[in-house]
């Protein structure tokens, strides 16, 4: 290396070199040549450069590590690209489909002792059908009884010996709580004592008073009821209400005294006392029926065959007739029907003469019921419970009951059930009772239609329904909606009253607001599938003739509560069936709001479904707590008048309280505004001593046709032009109804007030007396007359029935007294260690009452409460001198003021009722003048 050209550090210091650029040019030329080569290659070989990618620089975001979804799956497949990090790792990108289940259903049709075709054929013969509702107080054994019928007809369905089957409690919530919440229909074929088969449509209803609306829905489509009464507890709160309800619905009433084993095994009553207890129950029921019913022939007695005795737990069920039949089968040649007539009441058997006598042959003689029915029953139970190993097999041989060795080793309860089942056999007594005392759909149709149909009975359609004609025009009345087990849609459940409904046919669904004049509430739908419902499974059928119950798919969308289903065309005169009339009122409001506001639509959808599935519930957007009513206690202190905005009309009114009991009569439709003048006038004259003029000039009830307020035209033809007044009658009535719907105190209903129109000046020209002028004025005058008549608030009161042991009674009194309640009666329940305490308690003070009661009685008291009446709240709501201190309980006289102010706050109204808002200036001047007159004697 030439040392002169470089310094000691090895840097070049020689002459300048000029070959750099030449090199560069050379390089460039070779590169161009290369590229041309590459292009040629590309043309020759297809994807050559994929194998040897070029060395060019590719930015990070343009790099392609993986093939796109389109390249992998092809262009036809829809693909979802999940953007990075928008979803937490715990959530899957595509969720698995979860189906919610709310009900227990059988997956396949279970085995039955009859053919399904036979059941379907029986549907065509309406005389062999019975539509029955089983109702009764809470835990009086309705569901257990249905279980026995299910076990009798379904050989493979058996209850586990340690728990009840509860076949008709199909909701999981019902299973968890051990109480029925919904009415559940069951259709089975049952034989009577003679072995003849009948098709039974049975509605198993809840016994809790809070679910009494479910019973109403069941009663509407039934022809009769079987009232269940616990032999040990006797007639309870709901038993009494149900008797009243069934009588109002004009249904045949029969009674089943259930749980008779409790008299023997629990209360350990001697047979004679047990007879007295049973007789006491029958007498009590008859007393209630005679109280509510006008029909003299409606009497219950085991002799007539409309009372049966049972114990669902041990599968016992008999009437006098079916027990006599057991004697006839065992001993031959006995006329069992005649024998049965001598098995109740004070009749004794004389073993010497072998005759029945009214007088006891000896002092120790037992009544025939005790001797022939109760004693054998006591002996069977005593044998099984007592000496199983030695004497039981001998007794069973005598009775002709054969048990295997395994069966004899069972525990006491299952063994007792088995023995009773073999001894009493099938529930033929129950079937006899229903067949004889509950009319078939053919016989029961006419009274049913007269009671429930809004149209006339004498039309062709009415006659077809009264004859239960399967070839007539289709009329079907649905009263319940059952959701599918995932709760997505509903199936309508109802009764076909005439015609035949076919799967897949188009029908017209008429809602509750449908009338011949206003046809808005109707819709044409197509029926989907049809089923016969048997609690946990459905039998699909393609047609259902008149007289039967049916579960319909595909018509649920327009239906809210009840509906009438008819032909889409040709049946134009069809009217609807009345909406259900409940034996209770809903007075508690609950507010619901979604935690997450964006889920409001979901919540509303849920509320709509709840609204469809609970018959008496009404959902609207409102606030919680209790509804109040507003009323007056005196007559208005002066005549109140109001002028219309155009000063051309003037209405004068006063308000006064209605007579006692009248509001309830209007609400219960004892009197109806639709009656003709004469009939209406007679009612008010005879029952409430109104004078003829007032009784004939009733204009309206408010706030609706059954509202507990009355508008009376008390003007005199000599002072007022009646023709002009008549022309604005509708407007005044509308103003009155608007006013009574939202009272001046706190926007709640007005109740128990009579408004009298005393004077009216009405403009001559129709232009000056339109609705826009008259309606608001009428409302204002209603308010001012109301406020001048000593207004008061009313609150709903509950009737409470508490059952508790004797030592807890004082604690019940304490709890009630703390909540403004008062006891009306406390009495021991005959033949049991418990007391019944009946009381009233304000609804607003009933929140948490049950828990409180249980705490104070160590859980020994059980209470049921149900709406009873409205009562005036103590104190004056308009007394400005009362100061409401926050968070302090108010003394009684301040309550009305407190309720009013707090309700107004809650509704966003001004704190106090301003009188000036409802009075005109002239009226205020008049008031001031009157004030002067009142304060300064002239």
C-alpha cells in the first residue's frame, strides 16, 4: 500500500479520484436491466415473485401477515370483523343462544289410561263435558286433589312419597314457593260410579286472596265450581269471598270438604265430634249462600250429593253414594242409592229390627254417618298407623286388599295412601257430584250467555250460543293468556261458545273496547295451532267444537286481558263478552324504573307481558304508593258559579255528599245509568228517598259509567231554558267527568259526591256555546263547588284476617294499634287451637305489616289482607295552620294535610291548593262580600 497516499490514521490524503460517479452510473444501468428482466419473468411465470418477495421496504401498517376473511371463506360468506379491544375478554364475540325457561313442561305425551282419540271424540258430545273450577282458601288442597286425578289417569306419573307432585304448579316460582300463582287448566277423562266416561275440563286456581283475579278468569269460562274447604280450618276469608263471587257469577256451587284425615290424625277428634265439625262446615256454607243468593233452592247437603269428602294426601274421596256403593259391592244386594239417603243427619240404625229410625234405639247408638262411614274410616287409619305387623295383614285380607311384602314395608304415610287408594278406588264420587250438580256446556250455555254477553240473547247468534251449536257461527271467549315456556309469546286460553274453531283459519279478534259503533278495537288474525291443555303437556288438535276449552296460538298480539274471537266476515252483529268483573280492587301502585336508562324499551316490553298475564293488574306510567280519593262531608256553603271565557255562559252548582251505600251500588252495577228514566227514577225514589224530580233528572255518573259520583240537573224550567241547557248537556257532563277524574286536592278521583246544577245561563248562538267554552267551565265549577263543601281525603282500608294461637292474640292487637288498625272480632276457630282475628287497617300503613306481625308473634301468626272499603282520613287537608315537619310521624288530625301535601309534591303540583285558580273574579268578589256578611252582622 502506498504510504504517501494515507496519513497515520489511515485516512486517504492522495490526489482526488473521479471514478465515484462512473461507478454510480454503471450501477444504475445494471439495475434498469435487472428490472426489465423481472418484468419478462413476470409475464412468463404466473406468481413468481410471491415465492421470492422483493426487497422493497413495506410500512408496518401495510404489511399483510394473514389472508383476509374473504380470501379464506370466499366472497359469498358474510363475515364479522371484530375491531380490537371494544369488548372485554370475558365476553365471547358471538354469544351462545340461551333459552330461558319459566315453566316445567313434559317433553313427550305421557301414557294415559284412555286413548287420546277417545278424549278428542268426547269433545264432540257437549252433554258429556263438564267445565269446572276448583277454588278454595289458601292450602285447602286443590292442587293435591288434581294430582290425585292426574295419577288416576296417568299410570306413569307418580308422586315421590316425601313430597307432593303439584302437577299443576308449572311455574318455577310456584314450585319454589309451594303456592299456586296462576290458574292452570287440566283436561282429563274420568269415569263415574257406573263406569261411564265424562270429559272434565278442570281449572285449578290459586287460593291466596292476592291472586283472586285468576279465579275470576277461571269462573268466567266454567259452568260450576267445586269449593274446597279444609276440614280442620273450616270456612276462611277466601272461602267466604269465593262463595259470594260464584253466586254473583251465577254458577252451580258444590263443596268438597278436604283433608278429613286431619280430624282423625291431627286433632284426634272422636267420630261423633268429627261429624259435628263436618256438619258445622256445611251449615256455615249454607248460611253464607243464603246471605248472598236469592235462589231458595241453592242448598248444599251430602244427602243431595253436592258435598263430597276427601283427603288428597291419602287419596281418599267419597260421597255418601260412592261409599254406599262400596257396601253394595262388598255385601251384594243393597240398593245403594236408597242406603245413601239414610247416611247423614239424625238417623240411627237399629241392629235388632235392621231398620233406620229417626230416634236413637239406645243411649249409646251412633248416627248412621258415624257408624257406617266415619268408624270404618277411623278403623282403617288406626290399623295402618297402629299395628302394622300383626293385625294389618288380617284386616286387609278381610277387605280384599292385597299388598306385596315390599309394599307392607313402606313408611306409614305411603302405606296409608296405598291402602286407602285400594279401598276407595277411583274418585268416582267427585265425578258423580259434578255430573249431577254442574250443568253441561249445553245446559249451562243459556244462563252463561245471559250473564256475560253484551249483545241480545234472542238474535240468531244468541240462540246458536245458547244451544252450544258446533255448526253455528264461531264465537270464542278468551279470558287468560299463558306464555310459552321461554316467555317470548302468549297463547290465548278460552272457551268456544258456538261454532267450531279450526287450526289455521282466519278469525276476527274483538278487544274489550269494541262496540258495533266503534270498531277500532278489532283485528283479523290467523289462528296457529290449537291445543287441549293438561297442565304440563298440551294435546294438539286440528279443531275444537263448541262447549270446550282451547289454547290458541297466533292471536295473542291484539289481546290484552279478555277477547271475543269470531268469524272474520259474515258475523257482523257479534258483540263482545263483558270484561272480567273482579271481587277486589287494586289500590297499591308500584313504580318501576330501569337501572340502566337505555334498557327502557326492554322494561316496557316486560311490563306489557306482565299486563297480559295478570288479569286484574293495570299498568300505566304513574308513581308508587296508595291511591287516595277526594270527597266532601257537607253541602257547599254558597252557590258556586263560573263564567265561560267569552262571558256568554254561566253555570251555577253546589256539591253535597251522596247517601250512604249509594256509591257502592253504582260501582257494583246494582244501578246503571243506561236504564231508562223511569226505572232509574224508581230505584232512587224507593231505595234512597229522592224526590221524583231529582230522581228523573240524573244526568250522569262520573268519572265513568260506574263512577261513584252523580250529576243532577236541579234547574227549574221557569228559570232556565231547558232546550238550550239540553244542547250543552254533553259538554257539561264531560266537564263533570273530567273534574271527578282528577280532583282539586291532589289529582285523585272524587268519590261519593252529588253535584247539582242550580242555574245556567246559556248563549243563544251555537257558536258561543261550543265544547271549548263549556267543558273547562263545567270542570271549574265542579272544583269550586267541591272546595266550598268541606273537602276531605279518603284512603283505602284493608280487611285483615289473622290466624294465631291464643297466646299471640295480644301481640296482634299491639301491631294493629301501631298502624291505625282496629280489630272487629276475635274468636276461637271451633275444633282447633287457633284464634281468628278480623280487623281493618289503612292500606298506606299495611306496608311491612306481615313481617312486623311475624316478628312479634315468633312467626306463629298468619295474615291475609284484601281491599274492603274507603274511609275518610282524619283532619282537614286545607288547614294551613298545620306545619308538616319532615321525618316526624304526624298526629292523627294532621294526616289528611300530610297525605295531600306529599301526594302533590310527588306529582309535581304546587304545594297548596290555590282557591283563586278555580274561582272567577266575580266569584271571588262574591266570596269577599259573603265574608263581610259573615263577619259583620248587618
